[in-house]
C-alpha cells in the first residue's frame, strides 16, 4: 500500500492480440469504477508491439499517430518479473531505474499474450496477486478444443467439434474438406482455436465459404476449430468466485447479424441483450449449474463468462465456450449480468480484487509447506 493507505492496483490493458482495442475500452470502465478512496490506479498499457508503458492512457492508445507518439513520450517503459520487490522496474533514459510496488494487478488484456496464461505466468513469477484465473485455467479457457475436452470429461453437454492444424489445411486441403463434410452438414462454424471476441470466426454455408473460413481462421492461430451449427438461442452466464463460485442470472443475446460476430459485439451496438433471459426456473437453474461446473472443470478463479446454446427443437443446452477475461465495457454481458443479479459494477470490481488477494494468500500457504 501507499503512504496514504491506498491499495496500488496495476490495470494492464492493450496487448499483442486482435482484441487490443476492446481491451482499451474495458480498461477505461474498470479504472473509472475503482474506488479512488480505496485504490490508487496505476495504468499499464501494452502496445501492439509488446512494450509496457506505465501511465498510459487508454484513450490515447485509441487515438491517432500524433497522440500515440505523445503517449510514448509521456510514459515510461516497465519490466515486470522480479519477485524480490513484487512490482515493476521503470526504465528512465537519464536516471537510475525506479522500482514501483504493485499490491495487486487487474489484467484486462483480452486474447493471446494476455488471456491465455502468458501474462498470468509472468505475474506468478513476480509474485504479484492478480485478478482472474491462473495459468492453467487461462490457457485452457483460451484453447477452445482443450476446454471442450475437459467439459466433455466433466459430463457437460458439448456439441460435435473437430480440430485441424493449419499445416494440415495448407498441405492437404482436399482431404480436410472431405473429412469436414463427412462429419458436419452446412452451415458450420469455423474458428481459430486460440482467439476471442469472435475474431476470425465465420459461419460457412457451403464449400466455397468453408475454404474462405478455414483460410481466415488460419491467419489467427495454428489450430482451427470446426463446430456443428446449433439452431438455438445464445445464452451467457457470468461466474464469480474462487473455490465456491456463484453464477449470475443467464442473459440472452439476439445478434444484429447472422451470428454474434466482432462487429455485432463492439462496433454496431445493435444486438439485443435480454437480461435476465426468458427461461423457466428449472432451465435457469440447470444452465447456472452447468456454468459453475464448467468453471470448476478448468479450476477457474475470480471470474469467467460461460456461453451456451439452447437448441430450439429439443430445448437441450450445449456449452459453447468459457471466457476467463470477459469484456468489461459498458455494454459487456459480464458486468451487466451481475448488475441484474444484484452486484453493481463498482462492487463487482472490488470483489474481484478481494478474490485476487484471497487466491494469492492461499497459494502462499501452500508454499510455506515446502520452503
């Protein structure tokens, strides 16, 4: 803590992923929600090139070239990873490096190099408490096929899926097409295995679109996921907690496009969100139970948003995916679902910080037994 007794919170945003801009918007909302009487916020922006800039303003990182140049001039580069001072080392061109302690970190880096366990691993090495899932859960949550296998093993309902390596697609496209068409009917969904915010996701209605979709997904990851289309309602549930997680009321997304793609989520803002979703009490309880069990299956911590399909013909629920750093923008489902469940945005952010300390303390207790 600082001399004022405030908790120093490093909010990390940006990053080297296709979800860079979404992260900046999420960070603005979180920093605004942190209680200024309790927390001292230290903004830490990661550029698309991977530089860490302390004091960065998310708004400037969204601006034009001149503003970004000014941002670089007014910010200091940081190195994180030394556990002896649990914080950052700031690099100054004309002065000695400066150490800055961080009491806790709130990562808001969506996608690769942030949500996939890499950032969490760095924070573990630095011995700094952080909000959200640990290394393993983050990595599994990001890898859609690994998550689906775990969900299936945990007895959760998972739709038909297939993973194809980008190298396989490039070297043997005809064989891969034949294999896909032998398992799936059109339409089907094509996704990068490691991606979020629907980046690189396509709905293929025929072979031509399948080829285009495979090429697009292959630009974002070395593994490509093919999923069966489920004609159903899109439902989402927020999960909060560590060892005793709780689930929010479910919400329903009615996309303004054919499916809930990147533009529908963040650009056009015309998709309809129904909170709470119109479900029977029994169906609501069922989907909440699936969300908590999915969270436990990956050994989740802090937060996650779990996405489902409710098939229209059969009323059967299928788990789609789990997001360990869900969007935190003003229109994002994760905080909206908790608001509908009785937890305000500021209280939610505060609770997530508490859970970060709780998880870190428990890990320290384990270390005491082996040191």
